[in-house]
C-alpha cells in the first residue's frame, strides 16, 4: 500500500524517525493495516486459513495494551472501491499477487495469505471489545488524516501514504509500535507503548530542505495506488537531478532519491509541475497536469467529520450522499454491519472474490456459493419475477449482471454473473431495497433459509448462535462439487463443538454453568489439536472442501446482514 518503494527506503535509512512514548492520548488507527499486521503475526499455518481464534486473541491483547497505557483507540476501516473505481488496476494487481501466493502455499512453498473471513472476524472483535470504529464509504486514508488532525493525535498504520500527508502529530508505523513490550514509565506518568514516529522535517531536510508541500507531487510522480504514469518515463529518461539520480552510485531506490533531489530546487508544486511538463509532448501536457493535480489532492486531509460519527453515529460524506443508496444501507455500511462487497455490487456492479489456499486445478471454491451471491445481487439490484411475467421474451436481457473477479485455475479472470430474480411474494414493488428492513422478520428469515435450502423446523433445536453455520453447512453438503466426504463433515462438526466447549469453559458469564467434563474435554481437545499441528502433511483436496465451506459461510453472513440479521451472527473466532 502507498507510495512505491518509500517504506523500504525509509526503513533502510532509519534516520527519519523520532522516539515516541504513546500514552494518555487518542490514537487514530488504520484498521486495514492493523488487521493485516495482527493476522500475519498470529497465524500458525497460512495453508490452513480459517482458525480465527488466535487472531481474535491478538486483537484483544493489542487493545488491552492500549487500555493499560490509557490510549483511546479509534479504528477507521476502508469501505468500497468508490464510484470512480480509480484503484481498479491496483486491486487487480494485488488480487493476482494473492493468487500467486495461494498457489505457492498450496504447493508447500512459504508465504503469507490473509484468510477469507479475517476482516469480518476483526469487525466482530472490535464490537465485543467496545472499540469505536467506522467503515468509510470508500478509501479511508484522507478521512484518517482529517480525524487525526482534528484531534491532534498520531496515526497508526503501515501505509507509506501517511509519510506524505501533512499530519499534526505524525505517523507511527505499526512495525515500530511495540505494543507487546509496554514499559512501566517513571513516576506519575505511568506506562507507555514504545514507538517511533516518522519525521517529515528530518526526511525533507535530507533532501536539501525540500518543501513539504512538494511531497504529494513526489508521490504522484513516483507511483502510488492511484497513478502509474507511463508517460512520465520520458521525463525520467531526459531530466537530470541536481545531485544525480541517486544520493549514492547505483543501489536501490535510485529513482526515488533522484526525484526528491530534483524536486528540492522548486519552491512550490505549481512551479515543479510546469517544469515536469516541459519534458513531455505538447499534446500530453494538459492531460498529465490534470492527472498529477488530481493525484496530489488525494493527500489533502478530508473534511468529513468523523468526530461527529463517533459522537452521534451519523456518517456524512459527499460521495455517500451522491450515491443515492437508501439511508439504512449507508448507516449499516458506516457501522460495519454491511461489508464493502455490498456497496461494490450496488454501485459498480463489480466484486472481487478473494482466493484461498485451494486446489488450483479445480473450479474456484467461490463457485459453490454462486447461487447465494446471485440472490444477494437480486436483492440489491431489485429484480422481481413480476418483470419476467410481464415480458418473458425479455427475461434474460432484463436481469442485471454483476462482474466478478475470481480465479480460473491460476489466472485472475472476470466473469459476468446474472442476478437471481426474487420471488414476487417476497419482493414485489412494495418492497424495494429501501423498504427491505421494514419487512416482517419472519419473511426475511424464511427467505434466507429458502436460499440455503433449510427449514426452520430443522434448526429449532440448535442454539441460536449456531443456526446460521449449521444452515450453511447443509447448503455446502448439498451444493459442493465434488461432494463433501463424511470425514470432512465430521472434522467440521468437531471444530464447531470445540468452539462451544471453549465458549462454555471461558465465558465470564456466571449464568453459564461449566461442567467439569466440559473443561476436561476441551483441554484434551487442545492437546490433540496441538499434536496434529505438528504434522506437516497437507491434504489439498480437504483444504479445497473447507475453502468451499468458508465461501458459503461468507456469503451466508452477507445475505443475513443484508436481511438485517434474521438469524444470530456466529462468533467467527470459535
């Protein structure tokens, strides 16, 4: 994430940081960076993605350290891709990188891959811990910067874009935030988290007192998540930096250092842009000027008032207002009750399906959950069977289509998927999307269960928090290809039972009585699990089957959320 090569350069030098003791302060946290960092730090085996317990424990411990140091955290999460979809090329590139990583892991190579439901497990953990969080309508960076400046507190992230923003209290990289090593402190001030803060002054001073207002232009020209201008290669091939294209001869980060040295001769961005354009062909200049200026604006802190959201729960931004989405959908998105997948499908009619460590010779694990996704698309894009009845000949052309990015063997491909038509007795013209939450709970529950192919009478004897996973498991057994094997089903049920034993034995709620047998059984299970983890054998077909189950659970969760949770949401950490 962020400016190409900047994190590596800054870390390599090490001289651009100041020591910081984090305590007695608010802290604005980049949620995406944090859950990636905690996931990678807590995972035992990336091939077996899906054990979210250690991840949830790491989240709990992280915020426990902040509480000990009287740090008030406010987590800000990215939302959807936004109506302009400017990051699509970057997102496609990252999806291809994940696909290569998944393929490597499936063959026994090393590597890291975030499990499918990590983001959902993170949002659940924040809710359990009472940590304030907001999910922005689109990219969160500008809103993170705006909130941190409003409060005069640091930003905690792993995104080098925050080296470029003008931040009142600076940017703390997560790699230098030693939350596992809380220090006792001296006297009345109390304990603190040792950290390091990026110093813009030291950084600009290293490049002949570069004017910090030129940093956004540097980011745009060097390449970031939004811009990678091939046309600027002409500039880089012709121009000469005052100190050469590198501070030293050769080595890494040559172009980055050369560009910063070249920019240091200018007093402000407009003058620098004019000098860049001199090296380009005349017919390119205005287009490139516009692209550079637009990209520089990405480093202006947003005026969206997130403080108001954390005070009264109201999220208001221009992009959300102009989206024409129902207010209840906007509210649910901001509170993390609907995933960005939903807003992408609604606004862009385009979604990314994240790859797992699966058998690349088989169809994508997401194909099993396709019928659930089609129902979600049908609800979002309001397809009623009334339309078909009125005009059978136009049935195909009138069904909305959503573009899905998924894998085909080892390649990222886009597929156009038709939305399902919704039964008229559930969603006629009286119940468009903006009225969906007003429908009787019983109707929404019946619709969810019909999609999953399960009757409520079958689930009545099952604890409410397990009804959705059990319904999804029934769907998985019925729809997976190849068919689920009995020992795979037994393994899944064993994990569900072990999660229940963990809940019963560790639940602080004194109304839940824990039998001694439950505690003994859970301890024995943990011993058995630890022993099994020592076994390095990896059954790719079994992994593929469980990947299919996770895909079904993910879409079951999303459909349940869209229907305003007619079934209780299961705890993904158990």
